[in-house]
């Protein structure tokens, strides 16, 4: 079996783009500052008791409990892969409906999906859209699946650095 | 999409779904707390939806995805009320010998 | 062979094993969220038509709703056990 | 192995293992634990329907199964209230 090294470079670039997009959009709309739904508060308190940062815990709880910009980035890459540019606009509508179902205002998810669509459309000349799906799964694995305490410290540091807490 | 493993073709989505179903089955039976059992049931249902999708039955998969949160919410509300009821009954029955004395 | 699908498959195997093995209830919920992302991506990569995208979106929104309900109930049970 | 044959054997495994778990699993004195174990043979029957391509039977079975939960939960809570 032959491994093409160009695939790994494209995957790493798309992972970086997706990570930066959803972390920046979610931090700008104030996810680490306060828990939006009551399930996020439980997750933040538990991660603080385990030795992490409480603002990063609120961020991770908000990702679990309502479809925010992370789900928006995944949906935008899926619908761009299947339908082209107008698929991203359909994904924006779906994320808005899902946000209203979870009792959330829904600005972060809608704007995150739209910005992800624009970024994929700008980069689509040399990275195919299917690499962004794998990149988004890699990005969510580094936050939710690898080491929770360290991830919450990193997210709290980024939020404090941007002055949004 | 297809991975060549010494001659035969194995696809990834049915493998992941079968793994989720077997692990969830063992986990539901071996855990004894209500919330752990419901989380493991969620894990099992994810595997079931993946296996239905890999047979190309998309309408059944969409129906399952809509009906599954209804069932989970009913189970959670019932288990919460059952826990509250059992706790209040235990407190009442522990207070009962004091009343008898 | 397709490297991308194989990578997502390896990630979902690792996360599924960690859901089964960990003891803390909140960490188990976080790993389950990562598994939902991986399965939605696999569904969209398996069926290359717009209906597959709709199925993945409906699955993702439904699983997020039930995760929200489970986290809310964990909070209520913790408050009930801490008080009584 | 073919996916249809492996789905059929997985359904049989779930049916047998789930029934054993309902009868002699840990802490089945509690009725809610026993009812949560009953969900496993249900999913085994769903997998057998899926392997024989019975689409309409599968659809009605899934829809009825999420509604029958309401009746069973109501019955268990009413029994616990009456025994108090």
C-alpha cells in the first residue's frame, strides 16, 4: 500500500482551518463566559472539580448541549461536499432550526456555518471539500476525545487572551 | 470508501456500527445505575442507525433519528420521578419507627 | 485505499473504547459527543447523494437533543443527591 | 463476511444475550433496571427484520417501540406509588 503524503498535508491544513474557525467564532459570541443551557453548567463544574478551567468547561459543555459553530462547521463541509455553494446556505437554515429547538438564540451557529462556507469556497481550488469533513472530526477529537483537563485549560487561556471573559 | 484487506473488501461504516452495537449491549447489561444504562443505550442506538444507513434504507434511518430522542426523554423523566419517589419512600419508612416509638 | 475514511474509522474505534472503559459519567458524555460527530461524517461519506446529507443532519440534531436532556438530568440527580 | 449474514448473526446474539441479561443480570430485582434490559432483545429483533429486508415491519416496530415506553414507565411508577 502506498501512502500519499499530499493527503496528510491537506488534512493538517484543513484541521487547522476548522479549529481556528469554530474556536474563534464561539469565543467571540461569549460561549466561555456563561453557560447557555443548564447542562453546560454541570459539565463545567465537574471539570473544575477534576482540576481544569471552569470557562473551558463551559465551552465544552456548550458544544455538547446545543449545535454551535462546531456542528455548523461539520454541516457546512458535508453540504458543500454534496451540493456545492448553495448547500452551505441550506446547512445554515438547518443549524438555525436546531438551535431554536435547543432553546438557544442561535447567532453563533448561524454565523459560524456561514463563515465556514465562505472559507471552504475560498480554499476549494487546491483542497477538495471532503478533506474538511475529516479535518473537522480531527479537530473535535483534539478537544473532546483526547485529554479533557488540558483541553479546558487551553480553551480558557484562549478566551482570557482574547478578553472575552 | 472500500478498504482492501487481503482479497476481500471491508467497509468502514458497518464495522464501526457492529462494534458500537456489541459494546453497547455488554455495557447496558453490566452497568447498574440508571443514567449509565441510558447513556449506553444511546451508544447502542447510534450503532443501529449506522447499520440501517449502510443498508441504504434512508427513510427508516430518518424515522429512527426522530423517534429516538422522544424515547430517551420519556425514559429520563420516568427514571427521575422513580428515583425521587424511592428516596421519599425510604425517608418516610425510616421516619416511621420513630413515630411508633 | 482511502486514507480519510480509515482515519475517521480509527478515531471512532478509539472513542468507542473510551466510552466503554471510563468510569466518570460526565467524561462518558463528552466522548459520546465526539462519537456522534464521527458517525455523522461517516454517513455523509458513505452515501454520496443529498439525501445522505439530510439523514446525517437529522441524526446529528436528534443526538444533540438527547445529549442535552441527559446532561440536564445529571444536574438534577447531582442536586438531589447533594441535598438529601 | 457478508454484511447481511453478519447482521443476522448479530441479531441472534443480541436476542440470546439480552434475554439472559433480563433473567439473571445484576440487580434485576429493581423493575426499572429490568425494563432497561428488555430494550436489548428489542434491538435484536430490529436487526433480524433488517437482515430479511422487511422495511415496513421495521418502520412500524420502531415507531411503536418508542411509544410503548410511555405505557411501561407509567405502569412502573403507578405500581411504586400504590405500594408505598
